[in-house]
C-alpha cells in the first residue's frame, strides 16, 4: 500500500513539474542545447572575459605555436591534474597555489627569468576551468606583454588527438 502511494505521489509530482515548466517564462529545456567543445576554428571565450584580457586562441593556433617551439605553455592547474596529462613541454604554475607576497619574484623564477615579451600561452583543463584566465591576468599585471589564453585547454588538446605528456596514470 505504501509503495503504491509513493509511486502515485512521485508520478503526480513529475506531471506537475513538467506542466509548470511548460508554462513558465523561465522554463528549462528538456533536452540540453550543448555545443561542441570546439570545432577548431574559433577560440573558446569564457563569459567572464573582459576588455583588456589577453587574447584567446583556438586549438589550431595553439598547436601551431606548440609545433613552432618558440612559446612557453603554462598549465594553471593543480600539480595532480598536471601530472595526469598536460600539453607536452608545458610548465606548471598552479594558480591556486600562487604566493600572496613576492608574486613577481615567484613567476619570474618559475619562468626562468625570460624576457617579459616572450610568447606565453596559458591553459587549464577546459572551458569549465577559469584558472588560465586568472593566471594570464596576473602575468599581464606583472608586465608580461605577449600572453595568450588557450581556453580549450588540456581537454580540447586531447579531444583533437594531440599528444599528451603524462607523468602518472590517473583515472578518467
């Protein structure tokens, strides 16, 4: 008896929920309208982007710059994520662990004292991760003038079948 009442109550709740959503001015679509991560031709730009941010680049530009070998790729993720798979040759400057004091000294040291106009591409895991945006803003504030953001990040790099550098096996 209780099972039958529970099922009936559940069905009534579902029908009412669907009916309210159907007539709501703020209705939620029943089937998500998700876009592909990228088609490779346009950069992914986050909603948090602001005027004055470093430029965002697409996967094709990131791959070209990587193949050119005259750009430093910076992975802004935690060391654990970095070890699980990153763009080959990328250095890890985890945004969440940046020091509050002497940030410029820390960044300059992490980058090996390169010239402030040396090309840098900052990335993290993909469009759900905004660490690359924040790290790139910090680099720009510190006087680095040739900073770009590859917002598709490690996920898009892997999606396009490009080689990943893995330091330790991790679960997907």
